[in-house]
C-alpha cells in the first residue's frame, strides 16, 4: 500500500494550479467511474477521497500528497455533470492548462467502468491522451461487479470500443483487485 498519503488542496481555476517540482500521477475518467474509490483503495484508507453521491460534483483538481515525494492529482470527471455551461468552460480550460503546462506529469491512469461500453466522451479522452505523449494505463474499475469468468470478455469490449492497443487492467476498490499492480506502476514512474 501507499503509505502516508494526505489530501492537500483543491484548485478551482487555472491561475491557482499548484506550482511544484514534484512528479504527478494523474487520474482521468468520467463522473461516477470510481476515481475517489480508486484513491482510497491505493491509500488503504476509507475516507481520504470523498466519494460523491451525485456524479459530477468534483469541479476541481484535487491534490493528494504522497510522502512529500509526489502528488496524485484527481481531475474533474466528464460526462453527466450538473455543471452550468460557464462551469464546464472554466473546468475545461483549467484541465487543458494543467495538462499542457505541467512537465511534471509522470503518468496518467484513465479510468473506465468495466460494466459499460466506453462512451463517446471516453473515446475522445482516449484519443486526446494519445496526442499528449504522456504515458498512461487504462484501468477498468468496478471489476467486482462482474463475474470473474466474464472479466476478459468485458476487457475485450472496452479494447474494441476504444481501438486500444494498451493492456487494460481490471480493478476493484472493494476487493483490492490489482492494487499491487497499480502501485508497482506508480513506483516505477515516480523514480
């Protein structure tokens, strides 16, 4: 498990983005995909990241400080958010500014829900990630919600829908499936 991880700050506008030399591991994915649960699982804490009852509540970049060595940064989810047009615009500008200006992004985890075929938004995000030339891994969350015997089938569906060439890792925050694999990736990327 990742020890000594704590919530540091939330940023709601592009001019407040943290200026830091620390490496950053970034989480992207649509609202309700389980980014907060992902953080809680790798931190082995139940309430570090607040799991929202309403999708789309996160309108900020949330920074989690790990051992004072690097950050895990949770980006606002896309998709069915309750944001106004203005909020969407502000959030979108902030995310673009953050990704383009941070040479300290070491890695991105792109989270998709294993139970659902990727949406157009997911495809757009995938294509956008390919353009950024930042290494990333696709994580299929909520794997405990599908039969173990069907996991490979679901992963194949996601691969086809995204035209993905990368390996997709099945993950569950409930039974900690592949948490060790994810931690290993993080450790390699922040060296």
